């Protein structure tokens, strides 16, 4: 089965006074129809830049897509005229942006903003678009949608604004939904409602989802596959079952070790040592080696490629075959990278 979206060797950089910052440096991703791909990594690793690149929304200047392909149904989105991209954005591929507070226009009602998307892409009259707006607001769980559609963003709570963003993204029945941390800054109850809503809408429409998140628990409940991103590169990729049961990259192992254990009291919490490297001056070799417990001389000089270690499970580590969670656990016992709990 062909992927509905395929990203190959994507490279994005931003011009700065100190030189080009490589935000995304040659990543490969695939999303199959009707599935959810989780994209996980620390802040600043390039997740949002990857999402914006799919819709060609990288601000230029200073940003530039310098290489690669983004294939949607076999068409390279990076080579399409802007007019063709305008027809795809919001219609075939939609995006829930990271921060609803800044993504909604404060001087227009939410109904006007959703109607605009429908009228632009589906050639509906104002009356038809209004009825569709009421219907989609009701579908995402907003009470009294005919009244609420006349509200301005500042009159709604954070959870309601996030539902409006989802309604806007789904108003034209997209084939692909890009959700860039859709539950950021929401309390856990609202977070669960938003994720359940996205799951039910996916089951209903068969759309594909690219889900960006910091939360591995969200990935476990929503995604079928997961890509772990670090410092502009994908360092591990596979099914949720493979990654969660047998992670093979030291960064992935560090992320899992850093998760607090429910019910565990006292003791210490593990933290990954060091900091994410500056994209203006990535280290030679593997970008993770300054923080890695297994770093060897080869890691400092040769950057590992993302290669398959078993069916569908890929990792970018020179020693992935000899590293597993049991070896990692023993290794962390001899380190001091702990904080008091």
C-alpha cells in the first residue's frame, strides 16, 4: 500500500547573522491512509518546522526549504505552483496549530473564520457555509453552536478555542490532519476529551493524522507508528509496539527512563544529561553523542544513518544491535544524571 504522504530527505534552514541554522536536516517519514504517526522529541528539534514544511508555510525569509521531496498522492508539494498549494491547504491537508490563542483572529467571530475556509474551498454560499459551520461545531462538542459561532475568541476558554481550531481544520473533510501539539496548555480532562474527539473523527472519516507531541502516553493511546526526532534528524522509527517494548536508540531509552512511574514515591528521577545542541553548530558525527552514555570514538566522527534493524523498525545508532533497555538500565546505575524526587 502506498503512503498518502511521504517525506524524503527534507532539509530546512533559517538564515541568521551567525550563519544558517539547520532546523531539519534530511528526514524521511511516511504516513499511511487512516493511520496516526506520532512525532516525538524535545522542544527545538524540528517537529513544528517539519509540519509547516508540508504546507509550505515556512516564513521566507529567513526560512528556506533547501532539499528533499514531500509527496502527496505522488505529487511533490515542494514543486507545485502556489495556486495549487492554496487549493490543498485546508482542503486536502489541514493543520491544528500549536497555540489556539494566537491562531484565531481576535477581530472576527469564530463562525466567520470557519465559514471563510468552507466558502474558499467548497464554493458554498454564505447560508450553506453557515449551516455547515453549525454542524461541525456541534460535531466537535461545542454546546449551542448557533449561538457560539457568533462569539469572539476571547469569549471562549482554552479548551473551547482548541475545539474551534479542530472544527476549522476538519471543515473540508481533509485527507490528512497535522496536529501540532493539539493539547498544549490544556488540563488533563480537556486533553483527554480532545484526543478522544480526534480519534472518533478519524474512525468516522478515515483521515490520516500526523500527531506532534511531547507526551509518550498520548502516542501510546493514539498512534500506530512513532518517529523519535532529535536535533533535526529522525533517530528512531517503528510501530508503537516495537518502540515501546524494545527501544534501540539511546535517546529513546533516555526519554522512557525520564517518565515518572505512577505510585513510586521518593527515590530519584532520571534526566538526560546535557542540552540539545545549537543548530548553528551541531557536533561532528552523531548529534547525540555529547549526551550519550554509550558514545565511542566512531560516534564522534561518523553520523549514523537511519537503517532498519528489523522489519519496519529503524534506528540511527552505530550500536543499536547491542543496546537494549536492560543494558541501558545497568548503565544508568553507574551515572549521576539523577535529580531528587
